[in-house]
């Protein structure tokens, strides 16, 4: 028998195993295309590739079987780990040698694998003014930061700079408060002109106490003060409003990035929202382009084999919340690039994140 000469060999996985511990057999004589082979595990739609590092000093017998998965194996580190796709890591827990048959069997188990995701703060943006080419300014700021947007990135943009570029600013000096605004302002000890702007941006006034108004905006968002905000706006009497159509704003920015750089990115426009059951604020997606904002796991199986019946993840909100770790309120970071995040490309809308009124148990 000839010693193992090839750098890559085939990895066979027992297709009949129902245990989380799988027996793997290694064999030699790989196809020439092993390095570019992309396997498709049974029962999955997305390809997964496996790599295993093992020190092989003994010749191996050829094993024959119907094998659903295949991978390249490097003859370097002894019995480290190998990965399956972006969600799973396989760890070698018991290497077994059979010198009589000159074969190698490995016992492995699957453990959770978290993919690496990078959050990159984009600085050097100037003060945004109405009519500014925001897409061009973001590209230039990224270049000054030393970053270039890449295919598949998620570009997360704070609502405030989108609103400024679109001229969604109001001077309170030009506002005449209504009787309703005057009544609320007196009870809350607030500027009646500000209350009037909040009411004008609201489709419904849902709750109020001595300090805050909870409203449903014309977009359908339920938030404090209809998204009307004085922070990070120059001028004592100036307030910003939410974009008129945040999804369209996101799509226009996505197209502008493609025109300037030739890359396709997803875009999320965020605003800071409170949560009904928890303290503290977090960034949430109010505009989406180039991705599906939800990931529906219903009908799939969990690790115990049970069918999932209610699991729909708000991926766009999760990405938006992560970006808030860099944006903060006073860090002058209104744009964050999220790189390495797995998402489903598509023509999604932030409207998909809004729970229908008939299913909302809190209204």
C-alpha cells in the first residue's frame, strides 16, 4: 500500500446515524476537484462545507460507501476542530486508530458555531444639510475611515441624518399649537408647539402619562412622541421628523451605493425605540432595503427534533440593535457597517416588522 500522498482526502459521514455523535471514516485518493467541491447535506437547501485538521502518519485503507457529505482535510494540526457551514462547529472528541486495517475513525459531536460578525463605525461625516447627497458622503467618510463597502455588507444608518438630508426638519417658531396640544402641554409641562408637531405626525394617540406620549405614526410604528426629536439637531427651536417613506429612503441609498461602488449591500435605517416590557432604549429598523427583515423558522426542527411553530426572528431589528453599540447618542457615529452577518437578500420592507392591530394584544 502506498503512503498517503495527497494533501486532501475525503471525509465520509455516516448518513444513517441518528445520534449527535457521528463516526467519520477517512480515505485516500480524492477527486482532483476536492478543493472546489461544495457539498449539499441531505435535507438542507444551503451548501455546507466541512474542513478537518488531522495529523495522518499512517497509510489508510480505502472505504466504500454512499456518502452524502465530503470535505477537504489538511494534514496539519492534530485533531483540532472543523466547521460545517456558518452555523455549526464539529469537535473531535475521540480519535480511534486501527493499525491492523490502517484506517482512522473519529468520533465527533456537533456544537453551536457562532459566525464572526464585524461592526465598523464610520466617522468623518460632516453635518448633514437638506439636499445633501448622503450616499456619496457615506462612501467618502468610509474611505477616510479606511474602509470600503463590500458585497453583502449591511449598511446601518441612523434616521437622523436621513431626515436631515431629506429636509425633514421643523422650526417650532412656525408652529401654532391646537387646543388639544395646549391641553396636553399644560398637563405634561412641555412646549405646546412640540406637542402640536407630535400630534401632526401621529395617526393615533395610544397612551400618555405626565411626561410622554405613545403614538402610532403614519408609517404604523408605535413609539414615543411619533419619532419627533430635538437631539442632535442644530438650533434651539428645530426638531427632526421621521422620513416620510423610510423603505424608499433605504432603497435610494442602496442604489446610490451600487452606482458609486458597484457593490450590492443591504441598507437598514434605524431609530431608537423603547420596549413595552423592558427598560431602556434600543435601535430598531424603520427602513429596510435589499434584505428580508424576518427569518421564519416555523416548520423547521430544533436540535431535539421538535417542529418549531412560532419562531420568527426579527433579523433587521437584531442588526439595528447591534449597531447601537457603536452609534450611541453622543459618539458622532451615525453609520455602521455590519460585515459577515448572514441574512436573506430580498425586497423586504420594515412594514413586515409591524404587528397587525388585530394580533396586537397590547392595543
